[in-house]
């Protein structure tokens, strides 16, 4: 924070820094849904894969997921998760 104050005192506008900071965090939500984890796959020593099976045969509008996640997550089959997709 001290660097920002000095930057401003030197005659530089802090406005440009704020615009960059705000722009970085603007995202557009594309999709959000909740689902049950049906299976946790062991990929390797660094990551697992969370999966919800494809049910499009029974429910054509069903959404499913297959997401790699770092080990140490403590998630298991039966846990509910929220999937959010945002565009930067």
C-alpha cells in the first residue's frame, strides 16, 4: 500500500491502477448448476477427477461434469458440488 501512496505523491494518478484491478475481476457467468459427485477417479499422485455420469439417455437436458482437481480435496462420491463456468 505504501508504494501506491508514494506513486500518487510523485504525481502519478492512481486511477490507472484501479481500472486494471477492477477489469481483472469482471467475469460473465455462463452457467451454474449443482450436482452430486458420482465417482472420484485417481488420475496420478498429483490429481483426482470428479465425475458425474452422463444421463442424457434418460434426461436429455441433464448436465454432467468431469473435472480434474488437485489431491487433498477431501471430496467423495455422494457429496454435492456447485459447478460455475465464467468467461473472463
